[in-house]
């Protein structure tokens, strides 16, 4: 399945490249295409360097929080919410801690830091899954929560906006709260409803 997905992505990229080249030939824009290829590559490297500092900072903060026990305290604070959303995990401390750390990273807007934490949480949930060939209700709920996560501090988006030259990178914060909160509520409601319908 993974091989099929990777192959499909390769086909899509190949189509984009061929289509761009043919379009440039037809419209006589080969010079612009060549300039865009080189400038796009340098811009991508420059953007990565600008984001590196922000990512290192927040990943370091998460590492310190984990080793200092702050994440465990935050897990206790989130315990009522996690118990409500994941009622079958009330006695599963490892899974709940992993989920809470992922939620913490997403709250701080650190999508890159949240990814390895999300993988760790999924491994814990898969260990509790009775049917290894299919995703459990808890796994599906967690994927939705991780995808449509609430962002309190949109640090990655702010870093991207600052790199793009925005005068006030954090002026979108209220819009981020509203949009991410609504998407999270809708996502959880949808997965719960679909889970019940599939059981019937």
C-alpha cells in the first residue's frame, strides 16, 4: 500500500514537471521557467534556514518539558478531556501521556515536533488494538485530532509569515483559534458519528 502511494506521488510530480515544460515551450516562456527553477530552489533553502531556528527552539522546549516532568503534569491537566474523548484509555497511562504530548505540541503550533510524538502515540494505540489489520476507534479519533488540531500559539505559521515578510506575523492568532477550534470540534463529532454508524 505504501509503495502504491509513493508511486502515485511520483506520477503526480512527473506530470507537473512535464506539463510545466510543455506549457513553457508552447507559450515561449522557457527563460522564465529556467529562472523560476533556480530562484525556487534558492528560496526553498533560504526558507528552511529561517525556519530552522524556530523549530530548534520549540523542539528544545518540548524536550525540556518532557525531561522535567512538565509534560506529565500537563497530561494530568488534560486527563479529563482525554478520558472523555478516549473512554477506553482511562487506565492506559503510556498511551494517554503520548497523546497529551502530541496535543501540547499542536497547541504550540509545532507541527514538525508533533509528528514524531503522534507516531509514538499511534504505536501505543496499535499495541492496545485487538484487530491489528484495522484501525481502532481510538486510532481514528487520534488521527482526526492530530490533523485538525487546536493551535493556541501558531509558531510555525508565524515563522513562515515572518520569512515571507509579514509585518505582524502573529496578527492571525484569533482567526487561528476560531478556525482550528471549529475544525477540531467538527472532526471529533464526525469520527464519533461515523464510528457509531459503522457499528450498526
